[in-house]
C-alpha cells in the first residue's frame, strides 16, 4: 500500500529542509571566516612576540651573554608559550627553556634556511605537542636575527605560542552559532507551517468544493483570500460552479416546464372528455330546470331549491370553463401596452367589491416606464387573479399596494409589478405549491387561477413569484420583458 503524504506535510518538510540548508551554509561560512580571522590574529601575535624577544635579547646575542638570554627565556616561557628557542648562525640550539631541554621531541631544529634575507617572511606553522598528558595546539613561529648592516643571518628565535585560548574562543562562537541555528530551525518550521497552511488552505477549500459539487451542492462559493495562482484557481472554480448552478437551474426549469406540459396534456385530455361527456348533458339539465322554475304553480320553497340547483350547475360550468382555458394553448395577440393602463383596467373590474370592503389601494408608478409587448386581455387576467386573491384574503378596511418600476435582469430591461397586501399572508408550507394546478386553500376555489396566471406570464417570457414582505400579508412579483428587450 502506497503511503499517502499530504501536500501540507511535504511543503513543511521541504521548506524546513531548505531553511536548514541555508542556515547551515551561512553558519558554516561564518564559522570558517571566524576561524581564519582568529588564526591570522594568532599568527600575527606570535610574530610580534618573536620580534619582541629578538629585540629584547639583541645585545645579549652579540656580546655574547648566554646566561642573560637563558634567564629571559625561563622567565617568559609558560602555559601560553610552552617553548622558546634561540639558534646560532649554524642553526644549532643555543638557548632553550626547561621543557625543550627535557624533551627532545619538541625541538625539530631551525626552520629558517641559510641565505634568508630580511625581506623573507617568517616561518609559521600550526602543530600539536604533548604537554602534561594532553595534546596542545601551538603556533610555531621562527624569525631570523640579523646584525646591523649585515645581510647574513646571525641567529634566529623560535617560539611556540599556545592556540588553546583561540580554540576556546572558537568553541564559544560555535555554541552561539549552534543556538542561532537551533533558533533558525524552529523559526524555519514555524514559517514553513504558516506558509504551507496559507498555500494548502485554499486547496482544501477547493477539494471541499469539488466534494460538494459531486454531491450536487452548487450554492457555496470559495472565499478568495489571495491574488496569486491559487486565487486565480479559486476564482475559476467559483465561475465554473456558477455556470454549473446556472445550467442546473435551466435544466430544472426545463424539467419543470416539461412536467407542466405533461400535466397540461393530461388535463387537456381530461378536459376534452369532461366537455364532451358532462357539458352537453349539463346544459340540457340546466335548461329544463330553468323551464320548470318558470311555472307559477310551484311554491317558493321549491323555487328556492331549483335556484340552488342552478347555482350548482353554474359553478360546474365555471370550473369547466376555467379548466378549458387553462389547458387550451392560445396564441397571443401582442400589442404595445403601458403597464399602468393594464393595471388600472384590471382594478376597474373589482372596483365595486374594493369599495364595498373599504379596501385602500396604494399605487406607485415609476416615471418613464417602458411599454410592454403583451396580450392585453391575458395580462389583465393575470393582474385580476392576483388582486382578487388579495381582496378575498383581506378583512374590511385592508390595504393593497401596487408598485411598478423597471429593473435590469441579465442585461435586459424588465417591467416589475409588485402587488402586496396586509392580510394574513401565505403559510410557508403552501408557498412552493400555490402555482400548481388544483392546489388551493380556499373552500370555494378550483386552484386554477394562479396556475393560469403563471402560464400566461411564462408565455410572455416573464416570471411570477411570491415575494418577501415584512410583517403580515403577502406579495407577488411579476416581471415582464420591456418592448425593446423582446
């Protein structure tokens, strides 16, 4: 089974590794430079000490006064300078401290060759010696001694200066550099974790988004937090999601229209059967009842019952008529209509009942509304259905608000008509079904008024929906394309 390593883990690992390598390289360069500087300083100091000893014993060398030189050497040799050796002209040991005299392995003879001139650099070398059971690193320096106005070497002096203080200082520098490296390592891990999180978090959002899309949820967009390639990817993903959502909505609308057409086809076949099997016999029954009701010999109670029968027959005829109107696909007679005129003509039909119930109608028409290209009779039927539903829902003294304006929708201009009331409103559970055929909450309704209204509006390439309203009441929003948009 292949081990799965997340992008976050890999980013943290590689960024931390790069930071460690970078810190390691920098610290190595710093340590190397510090070691070279300390070595150069130690060599320069050793040369200065050798020159100081040469100058201090210059007169004693040419007297010659070996005892004075010996006293000087014994007095200056110590832990910082383990050995001091003076050589004669032939390169033979002339004076040395007690350590050199006791141990022959320290003195390797003079390192200054014959023929050395004043301009030649001094001999300098780092070496190790055994001192009190431990190895000690020393800087061995030997310089020639020339008499005045004589180019030939007369003698030389060699010293061995201990480098242990230099290496102790170098170890302190290494400790500081290690602490800096450890701090850099910790900061590198933290920085890598933060950077990896900033990179992988949008990717996780993209993965979650793809999972939601795979499950059919196109509603949530990915939040854009950067302007880099990941942000471009998230932006493209949001655009793709929006396109998929739009395509799904169009497909759902197409499916809904297909189902609606199938319903209409089924209802149409049923309506044709009803019209054929019921309407004609019902007309005959109605005529006979009307003829019987004209007889003078019947009592008033009998005539009342006959009147109720006629009302029932009228109700059945109205149902058949609405059913046929709903199922019949009629061609539209399109003309230019100002939306205000269509609304006003619809209000005239229910003016008497509005006055009777003392219902106030508030109208608000925006200026410069574009006309609509519509079938005036059909659109009046739409507004009349909505207004009649509003007045039936209102108590005495209620209010209906009608507002007309123009809106931009998908690059097209649409005329919007909003009809609202302050009645009891539509229950939330009924909202999805109010435009379905035969769905009604009224005891005397057929459930075809709003269904027929939606069919007419959609024939005009418009939409009708239940809008939102604060407080009590309900609101319907009707959008019809303006003439120039058609």
